[in-house]
C-alpha cells in the first residue's frame, strides 16, 4: 500500500480486509470510548450520589484531554507516523475504560481525561491515516475524509447506545459498559498490530514546533468567524 504523496508504506503485512477499514475501526473505537460516559450521567447522580456539579465536571474533564490532543495529534503523526499515533490513541482509550470501570471518583476523572486524549489523537491521526490508505486504494481524498467522519460519528452513536442499554438493563451498570469497550479496543489493537503497516511520515526532519505553526490562523476569517464560533460546537449542547 502507499501513502498519498509520501511514498510507499513500510512493509505492508497481508491483511484479510482493506487496511483503511482497520484504520476506520480505530476512529470508531476511540469515538465509542469518548461518548459512552454520557448516557450514564443520571446513573452516577442517582446510584453514586454525586452532585450535578461533580457529574458535569467529570463530563468536562474529557475536553481537557481532547483539546490538546487535537492540537498536537496531527503534527505528531506527521513526524512519527499515523499508525504509531493511532496505537497510542487506542492504548489511551483502553486505559480510560479500565479506569472508568473501577467506578470511583478519582478513577472516573482520570479515565475521562484519557478518553478525551484518545478521541483527540484518534481524530487527528486517524483521519489522515484513513485518507492516505484510501488514496492508496485508488479512491479520492474526499472519500477518505468521508470514511473517517462517518466512522467517528458511528463510534459516538454506538458508544452512547450500548452504554445506555447496558446501564439501564445490564448487570453492574457502572462497570460492564466499559468492559465491553475495553474488549473492542483490544480486538482493534490486535488488528492494527497484525494487519496495518505504517505510512511514511511527512517531513520527519522538521521540529514539532515548526509543524505546530498554522499559517491560516492569521487569516481574518479564522479570527473573526471560526475562533468565536468553535467553542459552541460543544458549548451549545453542553448548555442544553
């Protein structure tokens, strides 16, 4: 397989499925882990006796991990490779679910933070990885972006749906939903290790600080339109 504009992939192993589907599974799994906590908020208030402030703080801890991971995930994967960064995202997602399954306040806070980091890295590195592998398969970059976007959306939906059902009718509602996601994470991690090759990094000689520079930040449309509106992507739903 090859990466668009970056030369051939490094040592592609045989795979029973197209490599882009495994990369999509990474994004799906990280999205699942990021949103599985949301339908359980009422349970934590009723069963654990947490106040609304504590529950909202646990929900918000996710963003504290998400924002910096989104910022550095793309540049890091440019230099270190998409697959390597995606593996870090999967490990963080699995560790997050492991801590959330303990069902204790300090573990919940740390687990939510790790879940946010996983989603940020998975979105940033995974989208580029899926796009590269899609182009290598003869499709357009737009097709790769659509595949990545749909994978993330499906992961968000599946994580909330499965956790909600298990939280309502399953045993040990504070633990079992996270164990289901942990099992999924381990399966996808094995698939990445077995079947997906690394794509060549983009400009591995450049320093991370140089890759973090985004010229479009100086564009007036970013400062006057994107910057003031972007927080409301989460803010509007959060306030509601």
